[in-house]
C-alpha cells in the first residue's frame, strides 16, 4: 500500500466521529420530534410499493439511486480509506449521487413545474461530486470533508422526503 493511500489514525477517528455524529443527529430527531418513535413501531411501519410504481421512471430512478447512496455512505465511512473496495464503492456512490441530482431537475410535479428550495442540494451535488473525485487524488482530507458534506446533505434532503403526503410517507406509513 502506498504512503498516500494509508489512512492516518486521525483520519480514521474523523470517520468514526462523523458516523457517531450522524447517529446522534438521527437519535436527536427521534427524541425531539413528538411522535417520531411511532413511525418506527412495527404496527405503524409497512411497505407498499404501489405509490412508487404509480410514479414515472424518473422518480423511480431517483429513489433507487438515493436508496443505494444512503446505504453506501455509512459503509464508506467505515471502510479503510484508499483500498480498492473503498474506491469501487466510492465510484458507485458518486454515480448514484450524480444520477439522482440530474434526475431531480426533471422531477417538478410538486410546485407546478417550478424548482423548489431542495434543488439547492442537487446543485451542490452536481458541483461537489466532481470536485470531491478530483480531490481524492490531490487533497485527501478535503475529499473526505466534501464527501461527508454531500452525505449529510443527502440525509437532510431525505428527511424532508419523509413528510406526510410525500411519496416515501405514502410507501411506508400511508
């Protein structure tokens, strides 16, 4: 393994800090939002793909790429950095993020065809993903911070998608 690809103790600690911090944010949401625990109860939680299947292919692609990116993010935080597996999952994550960002600009059925404030995350992703990939070879810690920021943005955008009346809500709680 080359010197550049070795992960320092500080970088490993930083990855764990982000992982624990993200977990703490989710825990805080459950503690601070009245009734949040109710949506996790087995009698409340269900899965009905019908609302998703009623959507167009762009929404389906968007949701699929978001789901893969959400799952790959924590894996990336925990994998040793610079390994072939980290790079492979990283490229897959980046492709999912870029695809989902592009798709969002064509999904405009919520605000009468207008872009919404959440599209700022899509713009950040279209700029941030290529920058982060470029930085992976030149500025490793900047790469890490950019990827972490993009993942946090993904989680924030995802939380807004769970609101009552939205597709995810209808699939799991409707």
